[in-house]
C-alpha cells in the first residue's frame, strides 16, 4: 500500500470507518504487507469489506491490512460506505474517494 492510500485509510479509521470489532484470537500476518496482525482483545476499526468472502480491510495499532471475519467479533451492524468520484486535475483519471457512511439496511 502506498503512503497516500495509507494516509487516506488512517484518516477514515480515525472517523470510525464502517464499524468496529474485537479480536477473539491472536492473528499473525501470513502475507506481510497485506494481512493485519493483532492480539486477542485488540480493537480493530473496520474500513471496508473485501471482495474475498469473509475478509475485511481494517486498522489496528496504526497498521492497515486485511483480516478474516472468523477471527473477530463485530460490534453491531457495519455501515455501508458512501463513495463519490472525483476527477484528478493532474491525470484526468477518476479516483474513488470515501466521503462518508450510511447504515446498512
């Protein structure tokens, strides 16, 4: 993950992401740079659900990475991310910017 994406996800995590969960087991990262490492009872801010079944992107102790839903206990319903598109002046490419959240129905 590049520095820009890491900063963006960290800002989103500071706003609460789409929800929170607590680790129910210790989890050692299998893929360095991709997986989130945490200890039992650590609080994780959920940033988004990943396309892989049962996996999420989360933030814990200043680190962003993926984790499995089977390793955590979610605190209530996750919010649905609201996504807007913005055109980059420099490249003209569309970038997806996460602007807020709404509750899953």
